[in-house]
C-alpha cells in the first residue's frame, strides 16, 4: 500500500525509539513520500548517495554522516527532542568532505530543519514539523531537496545588497562622513543595516525584529550601538539575540561587531525598508 502523508505522520508520531534504531527507516519513508529511489537503488556502489558515509572533519578526525547525496544534501539525525543546533554544527564540520552540498539538513523525527549552504549568500532555513508534512507545500520543499538542489537557492547576493545600499542609504553615509568615519567602514556598516531590513522582510530574521530594536533605542545612541553589536555577533555565529534564535549568515558580511555612531536623526532607517 502506498505511503501517504497521513500514514507517515501517524506512524512517526508513535515512534519513541533511539536515533540509531529509527533514522534509516525514517529516511526511507521520506524518500517514498517524494517518489525518490532508495540510496542502494540510486547508487549501488554507495559513493554518491548512501547511509553512514565516512567523512574527515574540518576540526580533525573522522566522523560518519548519517546520509548524504553528493551535490544535493548532507543529513544528520538525532533522537527525538534533541538539540538540533549541535547536529547542525556537526554537519558544518562534515560539509567539506561531502563536497559542500547546497543543503544541510538535520532531523529529530519530530522536526526537519533544512538550511541552504552557498558561499556569499545568506542561509535560508525551512523547518518542517510532522504535522507540516500533511501540507502539499511541505512535500514540495522536500522534493526540491531530493531532485532540484538549486530551487531553494537564495536570490539576494552581497553584490546586489551593495548596489542597493548606495542609493537607499546615501543620507546616512553623508552623516557618518561628518562624524569622521572611514569611507570603507561606512560602506560595510550601511550594507549590514540594509541587509538586516531585507532579511527581516523575507523571514531570515524574526518578524519586525530590526525595526523594533530601532524604535526601542531611537533616543539613546549608546543603547542602539550595543544592541547592534549583539545582533551582528549573533548573525555571525548563529546565537541568540534576546529570546530570538538568529540564523548563521555566511559570506563575511558579519565577520566583526563594529558599529558606527548614529544620532537620533539617523534612527529612522526602518522607513527605508524594501
């Protein structure tokens, strides 16, 4: 009998066994949902698509990727209700050995977290719960993981952000030059601010996070500088900003915490939202 999303969700909600007892069967059921071959059917030699692929860690030593399809994804499983950020950190140490796949995926059965992995592009994240798999749009996202690795690729680039920053933030640049800041530092800082506005609009930052912090600190430039440093730090390391978990943004845009001074007249930059 074909495996339906309803059957899949019902089955895996009941399962409480440990990772090693479940992950291969869970993955086989997922590939059944999207109509993909099993690893052994697709690649009998086990070189391009397989379970338990030996990998050299970037931190040294050897590890084992739970499942990977080279050119498509690396996938790491954990027990139900485990810390999936640790699983993601583990995949980051594996990705070079996995040929830097465009998707890095972690799962504890209850959740599947799909992150894009492209140099010089922001990381897009898609979180699918078990109940989400009852929705056609969630099955579509899974199909892109298995069949079309480029479909979820972020469209914004650091270069396009740079171009937009030149036109959108010219007034701020003029003000910062009046403070005596270095032109290269000004450009880098303004690109960061514009990127934050854009990232909130497309869901890469929590909803209304950046305008909210600007509004809360608009009459105190020292407070604004401090919260911006905290936000930039979290975006560079995938940490917390208050109670919000912030994604990791690669590409070097947030490689330090430097913040330039803004006065109260400069703090309406959320009016320049894309």
